[in-house]
């Protein structure tokens, strides 16, 4: 749950209230077990009983790249291992994804020229 990360949630009473209202109106009628879990997480955060994992705990180091180490081998995209190309592209995308903060999604800021400064990681 993004609530567990708490980067924008902890101390933001308006957001906490909005989540609880959402739970009451949208989640509770159809998913009572999920409603209970969400409500408990909000209450724990409000009480300060949750320790957030650090970003270093969440992110593990990437595996070693697969590269050809033969003498005289000329590096080429077409001669590279396809799995390694996909892995490197995924690592780049993941770094970009991790930079996005939940508040950047508010009010569709990425679509509005006067609000684009609020969603820099969504625009790049």
C-alpha cells in the first residue's frame, strides 16, 4: 500500500480524512475485508505506530550486467543479450518511476501549462 510508504500521507490530516471518506463510500460496500485493512492502516499512521521503510530497504541492488568480455569484441546493440537490454531499460524506467511523488497526480497538473511545475517527474 502507498499508505505504508507515508511520504505524502503522514501528517496530512486532510488526505487521511479523504481516504477514510473514500473507504466509507466506495470500498466498504463491495470489499469489506479491504475496507478493514485500509481503515486500520490509516489509524495506525494517525497514531504514529508505523515505521516507514527507508528507500534503501525497498530498493535492492541490481544484478550484475551480462556483457561480453571477449578480447577484441566490439560492443554493439545488435550483438547484446536481449535480456540484458530489457533489464537495463527496466532499471532506467524504475528510477524514473521512483522519482514520481503521489502529489504530482493531483489536478492533472501534467496536462495544464500553469501547473506543470507540480508534476515534473510525470512530464519528463
